[in-house]
């Protein structure tokens, strides 16, 4: 009965949301979008890691943010995936 190992399950389990640690591993920024006015920005994740911790789920971060343009508390957050076909020169 050794077909399943806990590790295998954890790997294929899609339930856990993407966390700040995942962004850090992929060297991605955080993309923030205001649902009210459409203001958006790509932010470095370091301050969020300091404040919220590595294992904080990325979709939840928006609840702790406020739009700098219209002051709305209606922010969506997701990984800032590299643009399709874009040239990537992010590495220092
Ligand atoms: Zn806004």
C-alpha cells in the first residue's frame, strides 16, 4: 500500500494558493489592480514578506492594501507574470 506518499499528494494538490514564497522563488513582482479606478502597479514583494510573512497567500494581500489614487479598499493582487513574448531583463 505504498502507492501514495504525503509528498506526492502535496505536490499535486491544487488547493494551496500561491504564496509570497512562490513569488520569491520565481523572482516575480506583485501585480496590484484597483477594481475601482483601474490603477495598477507592480511592486517588489520584500516589504510584504517583512510585513505578512513568506507563507501569506498572494490573493489575500489586496485586502490589506488601499489604492493610492482613489483610496478604494478594493485591490486585486496576483503574481506579475512575465509578459508573453516580452524580453526579460530583470536580473541584476
Ligand atoms: Zn483606485
